[in-house]
């Protein structure tokens, strides 16, 4: 039962955007916002997720509620140290990743790819094979944004709106996913939001994955 519970938490991990720490430390301005995400890719029905985003000069925190049995998860990314902690509040546990470790494999389109821009004047900087086109200034959720159309090497198009003051994307739309930030409040969030709470136990990702794989490999006896 314990491994099954952790497997459920791993599903929450599948909803977490992959960690792009290899880039230079972005110049971020502090703010907090509500997050909304919908996706129809890789699922028989529309998947919805909501949460909160907190940003200071070196960190980004995402609180996500997937609506599943695992409850939700929290990620805290430190762009200066190139590390990310994934917190599981229901289990009072956390896992740590660095830029040399990939996140668990996830179904494409099942996570909002929310991350700051290393160069807001060229969102494609650092993304090999990606091309960008500036479509002009538009207002999104009461904020003045640069509308960028980004196309990858396979021809997939992403429309992204980058806040001109925060230099941070606040909306992104693809063929089958949409995410946006609303209720944006400028200002420094509480410093404690970017720290692992006291009393959380650190988990080993390798052991957890081995346990989940072992459960998947078990088959009921043939009659």
C-alpha cells in the first residue's frame, strides 16, 4: 500500500514541468499569482489543474493541485544553485533534483512549462531548433505583454505572452494545452515559501522508482 501511495505521488510528479536549470540565472522580478492549466493531450478527457506561483529574484515556487488521490505537490526551483525540491505535503516528504538529473518521464503536454525567460527579448535563446516571432503588444489579464509565436524544429507552435514589466510569461497556448497566470500581485513573497519546511523527510528518487517498478512487475498467479 505504501508503494502504491508513492506511485500516486509520482503521478503528481508527472504534472511538474521539467526543470530548466542549465540556462543562466534569469533576471526575475518578485510576484505571486494564481495558475490555471488545461490539457487534452494524452488523456481521454480534458485534464485541469490549478495552483499558485511565487517568484523572487532567484527562486520559483509552484503549488499544484491535480485533483487526484495524491493531493498535490510543490516544487521549489533555485536558479542560482541549479537545484529543485519537490515537496509532497500529504506525506511530509521531499525529493531533490539538480540540473544533471532528469525528471521522471512524463506524458507530453501533461504539464505547464512555466519558467522565466533568460532573455525576454528573445524567448528562443538557449532552445536549439526553436524560432521566435514577435507579434506585437497585447493586453492579457490586465497586463501589457509581448506576444511571441514560437515554433520548434518539428513545426509545433506555441503562443506565449510575456509580461513587459515582470519579464515572465503569463499565458501560453498550444494546440491542446493552455495555461495562464491571473490575480498577479507584484512584491516579494515570504522567504519561507522557498525553503523545505522543518520536519520533512528526504526521499531517494532511485529507491522510489525501483519500488514502483517492482509493483508494476507483479502479476497475479494464473489459475
